[in-house]
C-alpha cells in the first residue's frame, strides 16, 4: 500500500509564521481572559493610614549630631543620626504630635500632642518619656524660653498660648493669640516669642484677610504686639535672621485674591505664595509705633510655588530656605539679593510683584512629596527637608545646594489609596500654573477662614465661605448651593473647570482623592466632657435646641444636617438665591465665621443680627440666657 | 571724720523718732501734692469715670475715650475709631497674669491686648447688655456688671454666663461694681445690695439692708446701710469687703458690720460713688471730696479743693471728732469723686473734671501731722 499523501495545510515555509501568529493570538487571548477575570485596575494595597509615619517637623540636637523628627500619623518622635543617616531612637508620644522643642541644655525634648492636648517630655539621651504635661486645646508649636524654665505652647483650637512652668509641670498662664496659632519661634536674643497664626482675624467677608504674628515679651510674659499682615493667611513657620543681618523674620504665607472671581485663575495671580519680612519693634517705645512689615512673593511670573511653609536661615544668614509643601520644591533665597530687592522696590508695591523671586531665589530644589519643614544643621553644612507624605528626609548640601540623598525614615514601602489621595490633595500641579492645591484652601484638612468668589464671573456676587473637610463623608450634598450630590462631582470636573482651570484628575486619581477626603476624621470635641455628660448650661441649651425644632433642619442622625437646601433669610445683597445647603454642625465651634458667606462672626450673631424675620428658627422670643445656653450646646456637637 | 558721720547718723535717728509718734498715731497717709490731668493738658474729656494702674502705666476711662498715661504724660487716647467699643469708658481691669486690659463701656466690653482691640457686645457675644459699669478679672474669668445683670466670660472656653433675677438673688439687675476676693466675687447692685458669689460652690449669697427702709437707718451695724450700692471693694489684707452706697459706707469683716455716716464721722458725704481699700485704708469717693478712713484708729482724712483759690484742703477728723484743717498748694481736680486706684504709695483719682494724681511727700507729711497734732 502506498501511503496516502497528506494534504498540506500550509505551503512549505509558512509554518514558523503560523506558529508565531498562533502564539501571539494565544497570548492575546490569555491576556484578554486575564483582564476579564480581574477588575479594570488592581486594587490598591490596603495600608492603614496610621501605619505611615507622616513626619511633620524636625529640630536639631544642640550638638548637631541628631535630628529629632516628629511623626504625626505614628504618634512618635524619631532621632536620626545625621552621620549614618539612620533612625537610631524612637519614642511613642501622644496623639497627633506636631512639633518638638529642645531644651537649652539639649537634655530634654518636648513634643506637642495635638489631639491629646498634652506635651510629652522626653529624656533626649534615653528617649524615655518622663512626664506628660497638660496644655490648652490643640497644642502645635512650642519652644522653651532661654532659661529652659518656661515652655510656650501654641494651642491651635484654644486660640491661645500656654506658658508651662517646667519645674512644677503646670500651666502658669495663657495668652490670647488670634487665631489658630501654629508655630512658635524664640528670638535669638531670648527676649521674645513669636507666634504665627494660621487663620486670619475674623472680619467682614467684603474685606481682604488680615493675619497676625503675635509677639510675647519673655520677661514680662505678656503679649506686647500683634503684628498685622494684611492680605495674607496661613502663616506657618518663622525663621529669624542672625543679628548681624538685622534679626528680621521670614514668615511664609499664602496671599489669596479671594474677593476676585476664581474664574480669573486662568489669568493667573489669584493665589500667590510668599513670605512676610518682619522687622520687629525691639522695645516698648518702638512697639507703640509697630513693627515694620514687607511682603515678597516667591512665585515666578508664569508658575507658582504653592504651600510656602517651612523656613530656615543658614547660620550666617547668607541664605534662607523655604519649603513649598504643595509644589514639592524648596526655594533657596540669596538674602543679599532679597535685602537689595526690599530696598529697591517700594514696600507698598512688593506684595503684588511677581518679578521679585527671580531677583533673589537662586535655586528651586526638588523634594519628595509634601515638604513640610526644613532644618539646617548648626555647622551650616546641610539642610534636611521633611517630606511629610514620603516618610523621608531630603538631605541637601550647603552651600552648593545640591540634593544629596533621600533618608528613609522607615514607613511602608507601598502607597495606599489613601496616601495617594492625600498626595493628590496636596499637589498643586493639577492647577493652572500650579497656583494652588486642595490643601491650600483647606489647610490641615479644615478651611482657610475666608469667603471666596467661586463660580460667578461677576465681581463680588455669590461669595461663599470656605467649608471644612473634616468629617464630611456623610454630609452630601456639597457646596453651599447643594448642587454637588457627591464628592466625586465636587472634586472632579467641577474642580477642574471652575477652580483648577486644568484637566483635573483622572478617574483613578479622583477615586483616590475622594477616598482620602472621606477618611478625614473629626477632631476630638473639647467642649464635651470625657464621659459625654452635658453641663447644666449645655443641657439647657439642648432643651432649647429641640424645643425650637432646630433638629428639623439640623437632624442629629445625619451630623445635624437634613442634607437639603433651605432659605432661612440669610441671603445677602449680592446673593443670587437664598437657598443654601444646611450645614452640618459637627465641631461647629472650630468654624467661625458662620453662615454661607461668613457674615456672622460668632454663633450669637447668627440669631442676634442675621435672623430678623425669624426664618432661621423662631428665635426673637429667646432670652439672652437661652441663647447663651443654645450656643453652649452647639459647641458640644 | 568718722566721729562727725556718726553724730550725723545719730541726729537723723533722733529726728526720725521724733516724728514717728504722730505719724503712727494718725496711721494714715497724707497726700500733699496733686498733679491733674484735664482737657487743658490732653485729656479727651473732663469727666473721668474709672481708673486702673498696671505697674507704671495708668489707664483712665473718660466720657470720651480711654487714656493711657505713662511716665507722667498722656501717651495715648483711644477712641472708637481706634477700635474701642464705645467712647464712654466706665471701668478698666488689668489681668494680672496676662497684662491684657479689659474695658467696660456704654457699648460693650473691650479687650485691649498687644496693641489691638477686640470687642464683645450684646449682639456679637453672650454679654448680657452693652451698658457695662464695671469689669473685673477672676483667674480666667472676666466679670462684667451690666444693666441687665452680671455677665461672666470664660476666656478659655468662650462660655458666657449671665446672672440675673432668674438665677441669682438680684432684686434689680442693674449692677454697678465688682470686686474679686480669694474665694468670692462681690457685686454691687443698684437697689439690690451686695451679692457674694462663692467661686468653688457656684452659689450666691445676698447682703441687704436689714431695715429695708430707703430713707432711714434703723439698725446701725446690723447689716448693709442701704440697698442702693454703687460700688464694692475687697481688702486682701483685712479680708473685709466695703460697699459704697448713696446713703453711707458699709464694711463687713465676716462677722460684724462697720457702717459710717457723714453725720457722726469724718466721711465727707453719704453720697458715695465708689470705694477702695487696702491695708488699714478705706477710701470713699463722695460727691463732696475724697475721704480716707484709718480703720484701726478711726481717723478720717478728707481731700477736696479749697474754696476758690486753687489750693487744696485736707480735713482730718480724729476719733474724738476733733477736726483739723490743713492747706496744700495743689488740689484735687474736683470734689466730685468717681473712683480711685493705688500705685504704690501714690493714688490716682477719677473726678468730674479730670484725673488727679495724689503724691505723698514724706517731708511735708511729718510737718502737717505735727501741725494737726499741735495745732501750730
């Protein structure tokens, strides 16, 4: 039998090609099946936010060998050996630590615990916690006096500054500081403590913000001057030049043109960033004449450096470094050139001159995410930038100002969705020309305390107060007009079109960002007793609240908002509509001014001035005592 | 040389002991020099309603603004344009811890701190009423006497409390004066006597005129002289409180009342606008001069302008009712006295036509006392 010849399926020489094609198709099919079997994107790694370190502040030991780093999400303070660039000690402190002070002899550390309302005292050598000292509400910045006997603590929620007697460990007095004091700086001569206030003074929503640098005489332990810095807010760190350079202060700030329509972001110049240059009055006679203040911008004409925050001088004062937390940049300032600029341009012109920075900013150094603070070594050879959302430090060589290395502080190596969302929250690169990030107007995930002309192109119409982001997850809809049903709408196309004037966030970024915003917690309530029991006044106020049917619109089950809009007669002259979203009342005491446009500077004014027709509850029949009680109850929410 | 010095020292000591007995006998300071601040030298208004001392600073409240005097000169006049709540300033209290200055006005409370004003009114805060007659500091609390009751502000928590006829034994809500003691707060109520607030217990205790008569004093030294009380002071040395009424001066030591009328004492007038007290001194700010009682010796010294000659008059009334009049080259600005504050040995006096600075001159004091004692 002769074999039956097989029919060739493929011409001779085509087999390898067919094999290749088949393989490619099979791989494509496998890839398709694989994709079909999995979601569109891999789920982000689940890393609890609390596992990150989130370093916020760093101070050098007196000998310059160690850098003490405060980590707010880890409730810890670290010691970094600057020679080995390794973490050599770690201590757990209170909740949400924010700053560290080193005693004059270098033997003791003091760490402020924002959410515990305490200061942890540590032995600098052993890193053992010796004592926990009670402070006012929301302690942030702190410094000892020159003797090391008194500790000054900025209470951001209490709006005051505690003075603690360190020998007895007790508070001896509290000095008023408007408003939300954040950072304290002891002057080099030890005679003064300066306090930078994050939020501006309460004032008319029709006027530009005015911020305050509070000056305390350490001999008298009294506030001797409140240096007003007009047109700016969010004063953060303070750096003092050496005496041979005039001992002036640099205080980074944000300078918003919040009264202009934000539609003009596309023309630039709406939110600028810079620093106040302050020559403090040095005695009582000069204080009567007030300190001298100038303002310079750190932005370029066509690009902005948002989040001016950390500040430090080199020991000789020849250079100053300012971190831009929302631009991931450190500006290197040649102080000779800065001082020349200050002499050449009239002080009145400087705050709006976008051509200043090119005269004195000699370098822009890249950092990792969210550079919150900077510390310069006592020998002036190195600077260390605290990368808050990277759990790292950026080491910079001086005077060359070369980025030397990244020092890993030991946080998780993966980036969670929340961390990614928080980074986006802090990233101004999504805004036209990098003018601002979400955080710029929501500092500390809260609010900036001013009213903005958001979407209406007409100057002055429909100005609305900024709103806090703390605890907003379950308070939809959003915006004062209640038009945004969810945070995705609020933070997605709307932000891109009306605020950032850019492409905005893509779908994944938006999901990350919203996840982060929804995770922002409410801070502890300082007006409510630990056990939750009400005082007599609060109890009486509670009765008023329900008797007056406040709960109809401020529904307790849903964060004291009915989640609808209502017209309670608060529309001002330039409001298009009187319908406004009913605001949630959680931690309402942290949020003055009140009403949609911030016209009520206190809770009382909501009813004493802005409820003439009894539309915001029938309140005209209330006695003053009842109103006071109601206010006390509202503070407990 | 050495011997001469020793003799001089001995002579001085003899001279000192020679003057000491009459001084000790009188046991009251004598103010022989007065420097006056009026509209003629920079005050914004002649009527000075209140005065307070903070170290070397003197604050004066007038009907047209707040005045700061430093080193003997008017350093600054603050008015509503500067941020003050109202032009009529009735009282001033300096927080001894913080140095912050609290000012009671006819338009609410003002806080002056670090060169800036911050105001609290009935509309912007929990203050009971904008007509505030007096202000006082008790630890972290600020107390304000208003026409609608007593307001208390907790500077740390921001809580406002109101004490009125609804929750305290006030027959009238119109409060005039406040004094802070170690454990108590005293309030002068116009028509309601004196109220004592127990700080630890949080309750009130009233002190009223036991006879309840508006025109009579039936029960002398058995209670407050009269319910129309214009001011109250607490003496930290003797632990007594003193109440000025429009019908005499009352003091209470916790057990006994010590009442004084012009009819049988050296008190210049029963119409008393305010009182202050320290050590052995009790001061009554009357419509007919400034009277000082030496409590232990029951000796009165009254200061008032002389009869139209620009000179001052000192009237000393001893416990035996013997009256001695002395003459001084300078005088209080006016005999209508509204309040008083101490500055070391000096006193500052608010009058109807200016602020007067009373200065002790020890060298003259001895001579005057000798004059009073011997009549020569």
